[in-house]
């Protein structure tokens, strides 16, 4: 029984480490995609968020301010993406790819410029990271410590997921953003400012991707390196498609990916199964889930199509 | 108007990303050409070393991996400063870049092409066989040792791992230590053999918890692996897992236990947590290879960098270790140098001496 409880604790702990970055980025991506702007620049936005988060942590010594700065850095890239895609009707996939290059390249460039040609930032002091809840309340390694003594943000992100769901389905803005992604011409005809809605959504998506990146450098580890994000932005996009472009679907998809990381960790301790097979778990589960339970992913009708205002 | 604006915007973005990508192609490379030019002028008669060009082909890690690609490039930059040779690198983004990168250096008539990592073994062999006059060096691979234009730079990482294992064995109070591996293969397993041997020799009662994260870039998995070990009672954890290991170190820091770093002296990442590191001086090996070209003493075949040559070592930072531990480790180090202790470097040697307690190998 004790073994089961311990392992359950570890599983939840691993899930709470792996899920938040994906979920932040994924929820943001929902806004962008549902408003009709494809954003594959999530990876670049996460990387710049991770970098600026770490740097702000170094200079301010306050985890929350640093976390917010990471988000704002992502939002800046979001603004660029929005201008290029919305105002100038550029191809959204190409613009997103450029954002990926820009984000990762700029982070490395600035890092080298600021820190004496080094590609990693100096390590953060534990006090300037995001705070943990229940620090020191539970014995290290106990169930309580593994489940509850985690970074507060790891729980906050689920509150955010609920807020996103609320915004999507219970507010006027949510109705507008969903409509804009399906039929922008119709929206314009009834007086919704398509550009304004899309700008808001794309910048929000950059902000949240930045938060996801900052979580990695301010909670998971304590410094920025060029390879701390690698691939997570794309997994977040996969989670959004998997979750049928809805906040709640995305949450479940991100949790599934996170849970698989937990299973992977526990399985890799026994060394009886080939580690290569274990590494396949998240992807195999995704494919099976896609085939059996999800069915067709319904992308918004106007997703990826530039909208030109009627003169 | 809008079109023009967009053109300006896009080209700015492009320039930025180019600058950023080329950021690593830093001023050193430029100063190289400058300083070469000046040295050429001053020492023209002596066919100066400035004519020598050495190229580095990285594996998919790139020169900023914070690990051995970076270390190799630092060694080459040092050679550039000390010896006045021209140096350059090409990063491989995918496995399919190895051959084109090697060919580019060959086209530009580089004197020596250094390939970083066992992943380039096949590409190096093909190129070396087709171009017998071109000199190569490859790090962490001995499969090309039969060719007379490839110098194989090997490391005895098990010796450094043995020393940190010895430290771990002496430090642990719970008699449980952890080991997180980045990937299972011959070279990486040597870290495990050395570590387990060191732990057992220092503390026969110690149990070694082991996990294979199967990635060098997944810090979340590294953190979860370490948390699992901590929950199971480990109080010292050694990682040989690149960026995955950052997660391991962070988990140790949060739990207030000890961690052991790898490749370079990682103490600065968590000064109160990292008690020591197993260092692998790829930079020294690359520097020596460059020097051998300048001095005309290049030799093909396997060159093994061990403790005696400064190729591997235990980190100089010892702030968190007790006097007794430092003394004991120095004693063991002497014994390895004198040949009194032979650290096992493969499955057979290890299992003959310690039994099948290292479970991550096949």
C-alpha cells in the first residue's frame, strides 16, 4: 500500500513538473488559433520567455516579477506576429517559422551579449525563483511533499485553464473570438472589429507562451540554456489540435502528455524495459487516443486565412 | 505603403535572426583572420603556423550545448589564441549534415577536420577513406582507428567517474546514492561503470539507484528521475545527462541533498548542492590535436586521454568536502595513476569485479 501511495505521489509530482509549460503555451495557442491566426511560433515565444524570465530573475530577485517579464517578452513576439499576419496579411505559417528563428536566435544572441559570450545565464538563487507552496511543511520525499510542496504556479495554471474556458464560452469577447475564427466577413458586417479581436488573441498567445517558457527557467530548473525548451512549443501545438482547439480539451491533452512523462520516469527506474520503448509512451498514447476517442480535429474555418477588411 | 512597411519589417526580422544565428560565429573568428594576417606579415619566412586551418564539425548539440561540443570549440579557440592558427566550426542541425559539413571543410582545404562525437563516426570513415590525404580527428570514437588519417581522441571517463563515485560513497549517510544517465551506449556506460565501482570501493554497503532518462535535453524528466530517487532515500545523485542533468541538480537543490556534476566543474549552477564534478577535458584533447598539426607531430590511431594526461579529472572545487574525504580521494587518485587500482571500462571487467550491479547497460 505504501509503495502504491509513494508511486502515486511521484506520478503526480512528475505530472506537475511536465504539464505547466505545455499548458500555458497550449491555452495561449487556443486563443490565437480560434481567432483565425495560426501560430506555430510558440516555440520561439517560449524560448524568449524562458530567457527573459531567467534574466529578470537575476536582476530583480523576485520570481513573480521575473515570471511576468517572461510573459511580456513572449507578448512582444506576439505583437510582431500579429502585425505581420493581421495587418499585412502575410502567410501565417511562414511568419510563425520566422518567429521561431527570431525567438531562439535572439535569446542566444542577447545571452552572449549580456553574459560575456556565455550561452547559459548564471544560475538563479533559490530565493529569486517562483515560490513553492508548503515549503518545509512535509518531510522530503513523502507523499505530501511530492504532491503539495510544488511550485504554486503549477496549480495556478489549472485555475488559468478554467478562466480561459470561462472567457471562451461565457463572455462576449469569447463569442466574438470564436466567431471571428469561423467567419470574419460576417463578423465585420455586424460591426465586430476583426483586427482588434485577432490582435488581442495573438498577443495573449505570445504572453502565455512566454509564461510557459519562464516556468521552465524559474521553476523546473534555475538557469537558461539554448536547449531548455527544445520541442515543447511544438508539443503544445499538438496538444491544442488534440484537444480540438478548446481550452478544456487542451488541458486534458497537456495533462495526458505530462502524465506520460510521469509514467516514463517511473518505468525508467526499473530498467527492465528498453528505454527507447519507454520514450515512445507519450507518442503511442497520443496516436491511440487520436484514433479511438478524438476523431476529426475541427479547425476553425477561417484559421490561417488572412482577412482583408472591406473598403 | 503597407507593402513597403512590411518589406522593411520582414527584412529587419531576417537580419536580426541572421545576426542571432551567427552570434556564435563570434568576434573570435574575426579576430582570428586579423591576427593571422598580422602574424603572416611578421613571420613570413618561417612558414608560420598562421597558414594552418583547423575546422570543427559538431554533432547535433552545437557549440552552445554547455557540454562537450562547447568544450571542444573552447579548446580550439584557445589554440587559435596561443598558436595563431585559423579556426572555424560548422554546426550540424541533423544527422544528415555531417557529410556536407565535412565536405565543406575539405573543399576549403582545411589541414585538420575535428569531428565531435561518436555520432559522426560513419561520416568520418566515409570521408577519410575517400580522401586519404585529408587529416581527421574524432572525439569519443575508436572505430576509425584502422585508418592512417584519422586520430581517435578517447577519454577514460570511467576514471573521473570513479573518483566522484568514491566521493559519493564517502559522503552518503543514507547509504543510497543515485545515478541518472543521459543515453545508453558504450561511452556513456563508462560513466556508470566508473561511478558504481567508486561508490562500492568507498562504501560496500551503499546501494546505487539508477535511471536512464534517454535524453540529453529533457530537464523535466531529469527532475522527476531525481525526485523518484530522493523519495526512495538517495542523498547524493550523480548525473551524466547534459541538460537533462540540470533538472537533476535542481531537484537535489530543492530537496537539500547533494549532487555531482559532469563534463565541467558545474559547481556554479548550485554552489551549496554540487559537491564535485567528473570533468572530461575535451578542450585539452582538441588543443593538443591542433598543436600536433602545427608542430608536424600528428599521429593517426587511438590517443587515450586519462587522468595522467589531464584528459579527465575531478573538479577543483572542493568547498563542500571534508578534509578526510579530500585526502582519501587524493590517495585513490594516486593509486589509479600508479596502476594499483584499475577502473573497469566495460561490462566484462566491471561484472568480474563487482557483479551485475550496474543495470543500465544491455
